[in-house]
């Protein structure tokens, strides 16, 4: 059986602190979808937290791709109003 292309690419991890409001996940997934990148997993912290008086939650997104693509995705995510903080992981 042939290996999938994603098997040859390193796994990338981005951790986001986002506003806990309708449409946030749609905006984030659109960044990936518009660039043909499939998210391997999305972990959502169950309990929301207050950040500067705003109800927030933490997302951990895993995907396969080169380091350069990760930097582009992270830059685009940080421009979204719903994203309050973006950190590299792994």
C-alpha cells in the first residue's frame, strides 16, 4: 500500500486562545480549507476562561505540513478578530 503524502510531512501544532462565540470555528477552519490543508485534529478546552473580561477558550490544532506553511497559517489566524493569542507548539 502506498503511503499518503501527509505521512511524509511533519505534524504541526498551533495553540490558539479564541473568543467563545458563534462563527469562531468556521473562520478558523476557513483559513485551512482555503489553502487545501486538512486539520488532523482539533482539541477544545471544555471550560471557558475569562481573558480581559472576554469569554475565551483554547484550541489546539494539529495538521501535516511544512514549517513555512505553518508560519503562514499562524500569521493569517492571528489576523482574525476572534483569535486573541496564537502560539506555536511542538
